[in-house]
C-alpha cells in the first residue's frame, strides 16, 4: 500500500537526484566543519592544560622567601686575634655560618648555648648566607663590630614550606621541614621578618647546587651570545645565497641539486647538526667545548635552510614588472636587485630570520652534544668562555632530585616561552606593517 502511494505522488513533488546530491554535499560540508572545530577545540584544550600546568608550578619561582635579621659582625668570632690589618684573608676564612645562626637565634629568643635548638636552626637559612655576609664585610671592613639589617635567603625547604608546596599535615618523619621549624617560620612571618620578595636571583644567578641560589643569568648570557652569532652568520650567508640562487644563478642540474639539498636540510633533525658540530668544530678544529661560539655556529648551520627558503620565497613574491622596469631604465642587474627587489622583499626576509632565530633559541639537542650541559656558575666574558643556554638549563634542572628545582624549571620554561612568543609576535607585526600586496 505504501509503495502504491509513493508511486502515485506527482512527479513535481518527488525529490530529484540534484536535491539529494545537494543535501549529501551540505551534510558532508557540515561534518567537515564540525571535525575542524573539534580538532581546534582539542588542540586549544591540550594547549591550555599544558600552559596551566607550567604556570601553576612555575609562577612561584618568581618569588623568593627571605629572612631579614639584625646581624652583628662580632670581632670575637671573625678575628679573635686581631690579625686583619696584617692578614686580610682572616675576613674570608671567618665562620659566617655561626654569625648568621646567632642572629637568627637572637631573633627567636633561643639561647646560643642550647646545641639541640641551634642544630634545628640550620635548616632555616640558606647556606649562601655565609657568602653574602663574607662579601659584605670584605667590601666594607668598617662593618666590623656593627649591627646591620641583612636580608638572607631562606633554605629551599623553608621556601617551599612557606609557599605551601609541602604538605605539613603528613607525619613529621616523612617531611624535611620539622614541626619546630614550622613554628619558627610562622613566628617570623607574624613578625614580618620572613617575607616573599621578587626573585631577582632567578635572572642574575648562575648554576648552583642549591635551588634557592640557582638562576638563569649565565644561561641568558650564553643564549644572547649564540643568538648574536646566529643572526650575523645565518642572515648574511642565507640572504647572500638566496639572492644568488634566485636572481643570478642559471638553471642547471647543479642549482637543482642545491635547491633539493637545501629543502632536505630544513627537515633534518637538529641532533644531526649537533653531531656535525661535535665532529668538525670540536674534534677536528679543536674549538673550546661548551663555548657559545661553537653553539652559535652549530645553530647557524641549522637555521640557514629556514632563512634561505624564506628569503627565496620573499624574493620570488616581488612582481617581475619591478625587475623589468628597473632594467628598462638602465639599472644594472646588481642595482636592480639591491636597490629595488631586496628592499621590497625585506619584510619577508626579516620574518623568516626571526622565525629561524626563535627555532634556534629553543633547541637543546645540538647544544647537549657539543658540551654546553656543563655546570657553569660564572658569566661568560666572551663567546669563547664556557656557557650554557636557556633550554639546556631547563634540561639540567629537570634532572635534579630536589623538589625546589621543579619550581625553577617551570619558571625557566615560562621565561623561554615569553621570549619565543615575543619573537614570533615581532615577526607577525613586521609582516603586517611592511607587507605589500601585489
């Protein structure tokens, strides 16, 4: 009965093949659009989870717990035999740990003769306090016998406890911060002696075995040296090679082979360039291991294909009419390229260069192979001195066992991401500002 009714419908009311095809096409387009939106949503979701995890673990690294104490530079402890006039090294060899501990004990009302209580105080102040007090007295010997307010870094465990990163509800035997130390911490915080301050040391300190005195200063200096070398070498060589291949070289099998190899090099894993740098620059040429100059040259080789490809694309985007007009007015081929084509292609060249530098800044594998994973505490004076880099410092902190290094690692990742985002944003702004549409 249904079949009879369907066949009895007028021809005009039946759906045509064209209508059925349109419905299927629209449905397929809707599904494809839905798949695209789902893919973008998943990508943004995972990106938000990653950034949220990094920020939640690393934002506290920008704050450091300090304890401000009235420190007395007691001559009886520093120079009991009064030899500093004839032997200035006495000021360097003094027991500044004891001076700092006595200052903390006096603030907490503890008898310095109580050895058990004084032993528990050792986990509150950072070991760097003795170096800080020593440097103060050596720089200004007039402090001898005086009492001055000094802000000393808290130990890594005390810093983590004050930031709420240690669960104090677990039994005392299972945590590094003891109950008595927690009581003293709360007492010092209530008196305004123990506070959190902006952690400038994260940007100025070098490598250290103590988390509270570890920083990115040496790594930032090493990265700046390497980026300067990459900018000079990769930009000059890359632009020169691109101009020759695009504007002057005749089409031949040789140029085709060069172009294929350049495209292949852009896809080569970065660790291969690290092996090249190790074999050629260190083992064969004998250049210093862990030096910024070796890292800069190695990263330059890795960045060259990216800059050459971007520069050639920018040169090819300049309309042929510009070249023809310049040559028609009597300009030489060299004048046509450098006076007309190159200035118009400069926005694309700058964009490709900045993107290449951003990639080089975040590379770790090549630098590990050339020895930039060394423990470097002093700033490099020249590119030939030992140094490290931001991604390598992050890698080193990730391998540390101390809990506080996880905080430092996440903070360093935030700083590196800020640098990378700033470089990519600069590339986008330059492209939009100077880009010309033909």
